[in-house]
């Protein structure tokens, strides 16, 4: 059973005319970089509360709501990895004031990888937890049959329309649906608490939340993970919830390792959000790895 952790009190930063919410805990340490925690799709800084509490004694810890999520503004704009990359980079530059170790889950992992690869001056290190993002196909993918292709096109076209997209959003934002979705992607069902459901539900009530949801279907596909990894120069730690039903962690981990052989990785008995499901393990691994950055290069496990 997970113990309850009080939410941290955050504040707002104005970025490109929009309010961006963030949380800060702990104090600076001259011998170690600060941490910046970046949530996944539909989540927020609240999803890191167990990690903020567990890591603030050893690090200056920051967590941020990506534009379009959590308590941050939800403008009707084009959302993309490039947008969130620039948000994180400029937050590190203007607010944190020194390179940080970025730790990102799912979509937040992809955005953090974009920073590490394309804005290297902001990244002292990178931690990916069940990270999202595409890889370049290594073998030809068979063309779908004409019926599948037509149905797929019709579905995408329908979801690009305001009304169908709005109706789908109204369905998936129901608390009962949120709970069922979480129960599918968490191995430990006791970690799916009323508080967690509320943390995900609450931002969906904000003005503009439906348009952010719709923007997912319109977003241009970002740079491929393999390309980003080839550009990245900072150390990489990968933490995988091996029971994630949305990805094949071992297969996906092998792809990352192929393009970044020097990474350090661990596979945990957890689902898509190991930082929330097994926070003690994740906090311990993050702490040991970051403290070791100034000592000797980490070897792959």
C-alpha cells in the first residue's frame, strides 16, 4: 500500500504569453546538478509527488507542467515535441539557471530526449522512464489492405473533426474510465488511488483541455528516437516498468541500447509509470546514478 504524500506548492512562470506551473523543492548542491521531472500525457507535476518527497533531501528538485497539461495554460495551438523541447530548455535557462538532469515519463521522456539531443547545453544528464517516441523502421512494413487503409483514414478524419473529438474526450475524461485505464497500466492496483484519479481528472475540466486532446491527432510526428540518440552527448539512465501493456519494454529497451550502447538501464516490476508505482526503487536508482555522474562513467547493466 502506497502512503499518501502531500502535494507540493508551486508557482507560475510566464512563457510566450502563457502561464506555466512548476514546483520546486530541496536546496542547491554545488557538487550535483538539479533534477527536472517531466510528466507524461494527461499527467502533471502531481504525478511526481512521491519522487519530489523522496529526492528533495539530496537534490534541488523541480517539476513542471508541460503547456497544455496540469495547471499550465491550455491554449489552442499546435502541440509538438519541438514546442515542449523549447519550453523545457527555456525553463532550465531562465528559471533553474544551470544544466539539469531531466527525468521524463512517456511523452515527457520524449520531450526530455529532444532537449538532451537538440539543446545539449541544458542537459547534465537524462533519465527516461518508459519513454515515448518513434524509431526509424528497420524493415519494410507491409501495406495495409485497401479496406484497413480506408477505415483507418476515415477514423483519423473523423477524430480531426471538432464534434467527434469532443465526444471522445468527454468519454475518456470520466473518472471511471480514468480509473480503468490506470488499472490496466499499473501492476500494483493499490497504487491506483482516488487521489491519482482526481489528479488526472481535474485538469480535464480546464478551459481548452478538449482542444489539447484534439491536437494530439493533428500533431506532426517529431524527430525519430534513433536520430535524437545519435545527437545526444550526455549520460543516459533508462528505467523500465517491465509490465507496461502499452510497450514491449525489453524490445524497446534493446532499440535504445542499439543506438546508445553506453546507457545504464534497469527493468522494474511495474507498469507504464514506475516512478509512481514503485517510487522507492526509482528514487534510489535515480539518486545513486546522479551522484555517480561526477565519479566514473556508468556501465550498461
